[in-house]
C-alpha cells in the first residue's frame, strides 16, 4: 500500500509540474490521475474541489514547497540571454538526466526486492503453524520409509505388460458384441418370407444353416461369459493380494509404537465409542418412552443354519463354541469388530486379552463364552436375554457391531424348557423391532426352503425389506444336492420367498469340520465359486458371493444407518434428560442426585461410623450395663435355688455347705454360658442403640432397610471366642470362693444389695398372694367388685394358715401331713371344701413372704455385725452368713462385668467391625442385593438421570468423532 500511494503522489507531482510550470510536454486533463486533477484545479483557483482524504497525498502536498522548481520563462523583450544560456547547456542537462537514470534503476531494483521479501513474509505469516501436528507422522514413519527398499517395492508391483495381459481383448469383445447385435437385430426384424417357388431342398439347406449359426452363436456366448468370469477372478485375486500386502504393511506401521504413538494418550476408536453407548443402553431401564433405536447388525436364523460360522468368517476367527446339531448360542452375544494391529478378543468386564492367532487362547475363549452363557441362563430355563459383550480387533476387520441371537427353533425337544420357543421369538423380535437395526437373515441352503421359519419372522418385522440382508449359506451342499440349480437363483433374486431384502448373498462357510481354520475356509470358498457353474452360468453375480463381499456390504450399510439416525437418537435422549431433570427439581429440590451406588457408599460410611462409635463407649458404661443385665438374668436362680434352700435350713454350718456346693455346680455348668450370652446381647443392643441415635440426627430414612440387613447379617456371621469361656469360668469360681470382706463400705454395699434384692422378691410375693385371694374389703367397697369362688376358698385357706404361722413363728418351710389335715378340717367346719394341694400351694407363698420379712429384719440387724464378722465371733448371737453370700455374688458380678468388658472392647467390637465391613463389601458387589435394599422413586430417578447423561455424553463424543472422520 505504501508503494502504491507513493507512485500516485509522484504522478500527481509530475502532473502538477507539467500543468503549471510551462514544460514542453502537455497531458490532457482527462487522462490525468485523479490526484493530479485535484491539484490542477486547486492551483487553477477552483475552490469547489475538496482535498483528497489520502494521508500519503497530503504528505506530498506539504512537501511540494521543497520540490526543485524550474525558473519561469523570461518575458519577451528581455534580450533572450537567459534563454540562450539554456540552449548552450542542453548537453549538460542531457548528461545529468542520463546519470539520474541509473539511480532510478538502482532504486527500483532495491524497492522491488524489498517488496518481494515483504510479500513473502506476509504470505508465510498467513500460513498456519503445522508444528503442532508433527505427532501425526511420528519419526518412526520416516525411519520406516528409509528402511523400505523402493526398488524392491517397485519390482514387486506388477508390470504394465502383466496388467495389459490381465485386461480383456477389447477388439475381440467388440467383435463379439457386434456379432451379437447383428444377431439380435436379425431376430427382431425377421427375414422376409420365402417364395412359394423355392424348392424343398433349399428350405432344408436354409434350416440347417440357421441351426448351425445358432449353435455357433451359443458357443461364442459361452466363451464370452467364461472369458469375462476369468477376468473377474483375476482381478479379484490381484485385489486380494494387494489387500494382503497392504494389511501387512499397516500392521508393521501400527506395531512401530516405540517413538510416540503410545507415549501420548491413546484415543478410542470410533467403533469403540459406539460400542460403549450400546453397552450402557443394554443396562438402561428405559422410561419416558425412550427406547434404544441405535443401529446394530442383528444376526438371526434357524438353528444350525450357519449364523455363528458367518459371524466367525466376518471376525476372521473361530471364537464361538460349536456342537453337532445341539443349541450352542443360549444368549445374545454382542461382538464389536474393529481394526487393530493384533488379532485379539476381550470381554467388556474383563481385562484379559485372548490372542486369536493361538489355538490355546481360542479354546480358552470358546470355553469362557460357553461358561458365561450357561451362567446367564436361570435355573429351569434354556436361553437367556442377558447380553454377553465381546470385542474383536485385528488387521483388515470391517468395523461394525453385530449381535448373534439364539437360533429359531420349530419344536421344543427333550431337556429344553417348555417356553424355549416363545422366549427365542421374543428375544429376536425385541432386537429386530428396532427400526434402525440391520437384520442379517441367515438361511441354510442345504435344506428345503419351505422348512425355514426365520424368513416369515423377518418379513413380519421388516415387510419392505429396507434394512434386511439375506445370506444363503452352505451353497456348496445346495449345488450338489439340488436337482435344479435355478432354485438357488430364485432364492438370491428374492423370487422364492415373500421376504424382501436390500441385498442377497451366497457364502460357503467350510466343509463342516470344526477343526478347519479361517484361511482354509476362505481358500475353499474361493475355489468353489471359481469352479461353480452358478457363477459360470450367470445365476450368481460376482458381488453376491464370498463372505468378504458380505462383510463389506454389511459394514457399509451399518455405517450408513448410523450416520442417518445417530443425531436423531441424541436429540431423543436430550429430551429425556430434560424431563428427568425437571421431575427431580420439582420433587427433590434440596437433595443431591445420588444414584444407587453413591447412596450405598454414603450409607456404608454412616454404618462404619456407627460401628466405630462402639469403641468410644466408656468402660464404666460397659460394666454397668453388663452387671445389671447379668444380675437380671441370674437373680432368680440365686434366690430360688441357692439362697432360700440354704437359708431355710436354720443352721449356719448347713447354710455355708449348701451355698458352696450349689455355687460350685452353678459356676461349672451355667454361669459362664449365661455371662457370654449376656455380653453378646449387650453388644447387639448397643450397636442397635447407636444406629437408632444416628438415625435421629437428620439421617436419610432410605437407608433403614439396608442398615437393618447389614446389622442382622453381621450378627449372624459373628462367632464369639469360645476360648474365653474357660478363662471366665476360672475367674468366676475364684471370685465366689472368696469370703473375706475387707472393709465396712463393702459390708454396707452387700447389705444394701441384699435389701434391694429381698424387697423386690417380697413385692413379687405379695402381688402373687393378692391375685390368689382377690380384692380386700376396701377394694370391694370402692370398686364394686367381688371375689370369685376360687379366690374365696384361697382367702379362707390363707387366714387359717396365717393363724398357724402366728402360733409357730419358727416353723419350717414345709407343712406336715397332720398339719394339712388339721387345716382342712378347720375349713370344712366353716363350710369350705379345700384340696390338700391348694393348701400346700398357698402355704408356700405365705411362708415365702414370712421368711423374706424375717430376712429383711435380720438384714437390718446385720448392719452392725461387721465387727463380729471381722473378729470371727462364731458363737455370737448375730450370724450374718446371708450377707456374706450376697457380697460374694456381688463381687462375682463386678469381676465378671469387668472381664466381659475387656473382651468386648479388645476383641469382639473389632471383630464385629470387621464383619460389618465384610458384609458391606459383599453387598456392594451384589447389584441385585443393592437394588433390593435401596429402593424408591428417588433412587430410580437418580439412576435414570445418570444413565441418560452418560448416554448423551457418549453419543455427543461419538457424533463429534464421526464428523471428524467425514
């Protein structure tokens, strides 16, 4: 721009000088530069012309005062001396102008070079920076190009002469087509009728000539077809050889990953992204009428029609289990095919790679697929709708996603479930009803077409045949067995079945041997079609045969369907996501969108916190609870079986002996078991108490079912340490053997413990007596109630026995027979008939009350008996052996509670915490268990939201990669 403006300004200046300084040459005003015209008008006195806004021109306007101006022409009459001097120096002026010309040339050269350099720099700056894309072509590619011998590669390519030999003789073909054209034209136009005057010999000769011509024409047509077929086969072999060489070269390139390919983050392939979307959709419980309409290739066919063999030929490996006539495919198998440097297979949920070039890995893969199929089938069923996801990679494999379904059967045989046929039909329809699914219909060519079931099923799901590809298998057996090969032609032309299809293919999947390799099957298929009369006679076209052409056609159809429908499906999931998010905001505005796994993790942390809280319980709390519960459990045994039998002997020596014997028996058999049971119950109750307290602290009630199940399962798995029982027995025995009360506080504590126990038993006894005799006179008067006849008899018996106790205050615990008879006769005298058993039963309760009252009064007297006990005054009137017994029991309770507390805090709480963790881990791995324990609309809505978002993100990533590939 600078250069152009300068030239315009210079031209303007030159024009100005030309127009105003009286130079000899004149330029017409119309031919002047616009800038020059503006200057001319300005100096001519035209004020209407505005100054041009160009900065460059303005700069030259301001610098015009510094231009060298030529002197004006002298006026006439000045003598002309100056003019004569100018004539004398014209030679000098010419020389000066010539010298000025070299500067102009030198300046033009310098300016042109500078302008060219500046233009080159501007163009260079406009180009993008390709340094960021150096990783696209790593260094090893250049090294690989240096390693490739180009001369050797050039020699390996076919020469032009060989290619020319492969081409057909176009001159000969032209002659043959000319001949055919003349022949057809002669047949259509018809020969003129023979004259009646021709002789019969001439007519016979003419007929024989025509017959000879027809036979020779037929031979030429056969020769032409054979030559065309040979040419096609030659081209096919050449293409296969070039593809094989290309595959090997690509494999070498992909394996050269030492210098940059795997050093960066490996991006997933396009087909892998699409397969991930399908895997997520297979686990998605569709709601809001959001159905999975993404394309995939659905392989259906009759049982043993060769579905699996066709799929193996496309995958280029024998990867599926096989059997002779029995059902092998028991569940859908989704196979994702993609290209890679190594021929490997891998399951979706496993990290193991199976090398498909090794026979032992192939056998292991087939065994694993069979195990997964049998595992997916529930008990009592034959087939399963659970999908097994498998990916296969290898050089030259066409990218697509296929689903191999169980073969359609017509009859349920022995060993199958009764609903097997209907289940297979429902599974097949579920996959085929997808409007974007490509149906690969497999038909056995070796059996009668009328026996096929799958064709009717496919025609129902796709009546127009817009997404169906028909494949006829075992064509070699069909050609051998069928009397009329035209039947095969009718099948592949779609004229025999009412089913319509996009394309028809005929393939050969081997000789029927399970040990055949993929390469041998390919060679056998190529040899068969090369020598088959089906191709030679034109019944089949070259593009309709071989699994190679089939896989190419299926892959093209698959990707076409994907490009046409994937964006529409992405919009559907976007709308579904909006609906789910709206429902969540309206129903749960303050809650996070936690799915089932996240909720389980949250509940897991809460449960572990509750278990840890057990270790924070103070020892005093443990011991108080254990001591209280232990005494509640054993108090009845101590009072009824130890204290009362011993105390009722009324003898100090007998009391101590009886107590020691009974305590020893109790310690050896019952006491340790009871103590451990109480400790275990206490641990459970404390665990439940902490969970209940935690629940009150704004805990989510959605976890209640899970926590209850975890608690029950943990307690069920917990095993108490049995070795603790032996040590506990020894400790309890030693505690009960000790009779030495060392200080007064212990004595007072034992008396208090004895009083509380006896008072509690006395209250229970008085309650029993009240129930026996009925309400007293005050209750009868105030509450308007009466005694029952049995209560009246009991009351009379009680009154009679009370008089007996008043007379004999030191009476023994049992009534004598004569005493029973006396009481009975006394009651009969008052008109009360009573049974002896009732008398003894009433006496037992009355004597028990009488004895407990005396024991309490004796306990009060023993408060001052510690002095006699400490001095060992055996003959004193105050004997407090019952206080010592209760001290021994109390001390045993304290020591037992302390021992159990130590075992709980040091061992059992930790073991329970470990059990809880194990149960939580087991529940976390069992999805069915989590689904059962964590339920509700909130959980299901969060699950759907997570799935829909994940599907949408995967679809968007796939669509972006798809557009980049375009």
